[in-house]
């Protein structure tokens, strides 16, 4: 990954966290992959398990119920420490090849969770010549949650995952 990419991404993230919405982090890039393939990477459990967590973490996809109110249940695991990081929630909106929205504020059956952290909004816009404008927004419940997510490595981690997704869908 080039230093330029990380600087551009950090600037973009910083600009968005300093915007009027101080609870949002954003990763936005033009990527060399069609949006249909990227959307498939987000909605096909077999593909998602290969890219969703930054390497060397592994991902187990337990459930992707692709409908508003449907559950998303994933576990990321650090092979070095054995630590596990669950990512559970429900889908709020799904527009094929355009948009995915989910939140961890609820679990399956619209059961409220103990500590909501964020709502994720992923958009895929045609950028011509087989490219996609990919935007990932993480909207947090509090400024403290956004700051914690940023310190956890939002820009680098979500950027690495996007690179893994693009590499995967380009392989075929």
C-alpha cells in the first residue's frame, strides 16, 4: 500500500470527522472493480469470509439474512492471540449493487443490543470503465464511540479490508 494512499485516506477521514457530523468516519475510494462484484463480496458468505477482517485476522460468517431486519452475524479472530471480535446486527436497507446498511443497535428479531456502537452504510456507485466509487460510512452513537473506532484503526483497517475485497473479486 502506498504512503500516498494512507495520507489521502487519513485526510479524507479527518475531513469527515471534523465535519458537521462529528460521529461519522468515512472511507471513500475509486476502485478498479465493478460494483456488482463488490456487492457480491459483501453479500456472499463464502466471499465475505476471505476479506472482511484485515489479515492476518480470519472471519467466520455465521449468518447473512439479506433483508431489512435480517441478521448479520460474523466473528473475526486473531490467530496469534486467539481473541475473537463479534460483529452482529441487523440489516436496515439493501439495494442490490448500490447500498447496504446495517446496525449493531439491534440483533435478530429486532432485539436491542446492550451497547450500540455504529450504523454502517456501504455504497457502490458506477465510476465508469469497470470502476466503482466505494464509500463506507460508520455512524456512531457518540463522539466517544467514533473516537474509539478511529483509534482502533478505522482508516487503515477498513482500507485493508477493501483492498482484500478488490483483490478477491478481481481473481474471479
